[in-house]
C-alpha cells in the first residue's frame, strides 16, 4: 500500500496515514444546508473528496464515504416561511439541485447521504448520554454542552477558551454555565418544525447532528473528517467535544480542511453577495473546466475565482481533448518497432505516473499532480508528430502512454466522456452526411471532374454504400437493402 502523508488540522503537522482498520478508509464530510442552489464554495469540498476517494481506491483501499445534508436549520425554516412553504419542501428542492450539480461535475455519489431529519433517535440518544456522562445540562426545554467538562476543548482550533463566545449559530442564553456552552437541543418555537424528546418538543442544535450521523455510519472512531476551513470552529471543535464526551474514545484520527474560494482575494460568501452559483458558472464553462479549476490549487490553499482562470482551464481541457484523440488514434495503429522516440514516450509515461503518485501521496496535492499529466500530454504530442513524419510506430509504447494518461485523468475525474468510444451516428446524422457527400459528387460531375466523382462512388462502395445515378439525381443505399 502507498505511504500517504496528510496534513492533520488536529496535530498541525503532516504525518503518514494509518487507517483504523487495515485496508479500509472511512470518511465523513460535512455537506450542505439545502436552502439555496449550491455555489462553487460548496462544489470545492465535493470535488476534493471525490478525488481523494478515487485515489485511495486506486491504491487499494476499500473506501466508505458519508456526506450529510443538514435539512433542519434556521436558514431552511426562514426560506420556507418567506415562501409560505415548509422545511421539507425547501430541503428536498435544493438537495435535488445539489445532486444535479455534483453529477454534472462528475462527482461520484457518496455511499450514504444521511439527513438530520432521519436521525432524530440517534441525536436524542446521544444528548441523553452526554447528560448522563456529566457533559450536558438542561435549561427549561433546551440542553447545553458544558465545555468546562471537556478538558481538551479547543484542541482542534487552538483557541483559548477564556477568549471564546458562543458560536455564530448558537443562541446566547445568559443562564448558561459558560458563555461558550452550545446547544445540543433547542426547545420548540412557534412556526418551527419540532420532534418529541425527553426535554419537550424541539429540534437539535447544529453540531450534534454530525456527531450522531457519523458515529451511526462509521463507528465511534474513524479515519477522515473533512469540510471547509470555516468549520474548524465552532462546528468541528464541538463535534469532537460531543463525540468524545459521549463515547470516551478518540473521534477522528485525521481532520482535513479545504481552503476558501475568494473573489479578488476576499472570501466568497452569501452575506457579501459575491458568490457564484455552480449552475450559472456551467452556463458559460464546461463541467471539466470548472472541475479542473477547483483542483488546480492544493485543497488547503485559498483559490481565487476569476473568468481568466476559468478561461485558462477551458483552454487546457481543449488541448487535452486533442491529446486524447491523438492517443486513441495511435493506439489503434499497428507497429512494434522500438525506436528512440518510442522509448522516450514510455519513459515519459513512467515518469508522469511516478510524479503524479508522489504528489498525491504528499497530502493529495492535485495542483502539483496535474502538472505531470501535462508533461505526458506534451510527450504524446511529440511522439505523434514523429510518427506522422515517418518514424516507425510502436503500439506497446503508445498503449502504455494511453493507459497512464487515462489513469491520471480518471483519478482527477476530468474528460471522462472523451475516453469513451464515439457512439454511432443517428440515422438523421447519417442521412445528412450522405446528402453532403452526394452534393459534392454532383458538383464534381457538373464540372466534368468524372475521375473525382467516380472515386467518391468507388470509395463508398468499398464500405458497402451503393450510389445509383438517375435522371432525377443520385441516390444511395446500403448493399443488400
């Protein structure tokens, strides 16, 4: 198995990945709150973890990926109230929109997409356990986590507890034991969805949801937890406190956080109204270009969004599409003579694969890894030109280069459609093409270029298409019909 090093937000260093269970990798990624169409900031973790999952599978791991939907949330409730609708209608609508977007970006579906609303029993049981363990307390119909009872609190973010206030999504209550105590369960308010609980009707706090769902599907301790770097505090910090306070076991071994997408160096956010919806971006750019753009920088680094960078990504995809066509053409050609050019191509393929794997083994550095793909593409262009200039073709070298290029692209998840064999033309397309050929032949006859007209007829005959001339013009049919 590959030795893969990852930067762990928890330990603040890069260490060799060792799975909890040999040969298996379990991953939980924080998903979206479905109250609007997904923006490119939502797309980045989806694409990042899709590539990580593909690479871990490629090197031999059995991977389980879980990504949640927070379908019970203030933003969803506010949206429903504004529309005169209900929370489930809103969440269902935008969950469908999310799937449409990630499918367009060739993100392979996670193994499970749990929804908060389907896991109330797990959440309530966990809150009960935290109260029993002395980590939580009840105030009226609310339940809060007492951060003073969890000594390593803030070990993920590195913050100082004495400097902290309640998180952005935590309702401040002056009766709390500590200002930083956060809600595990919130008593029902008029017009909000609510579920029965030992503390009265209500709904869960934001953080408890992910703890309950991740443990439900992946166990009390698992390998990777991912999400945007804006989730480190308070969300992921509170997940650790809840989960370890409940089970008494380490929660997650490796925490990986992707950087922000920025607009002119400023963080993209809906509050600043400087965000871009994926569906709008895809009206101008191809899914491959957008996906490649999201992978063009290391996942932990900020990524500045601009039309110029997307234009560049589009041009790169066009160049690679041309290389794929040349590679497929060469792979079909005969020839087994080894030449200096074929040896150079094979060596370039070996170097590209080794470099790509080394970059991916170093904290999944797709920005660096993709460079080796372009190195190989350049080598294929050089070899293609050499063969067309008379150098003997070596089919084995071409096939090796093709296999390596396709392997790299499959892991990055780009240009998948271009590798598929072209489907047969439809009957309408076939008919239109033949009409064009017949019109060209007819023009040749008018110009008394009979040798050209006869050559067109004879070449078509070789592939089973018969041309019949008549006083009203030429017509065609397939032999035997």
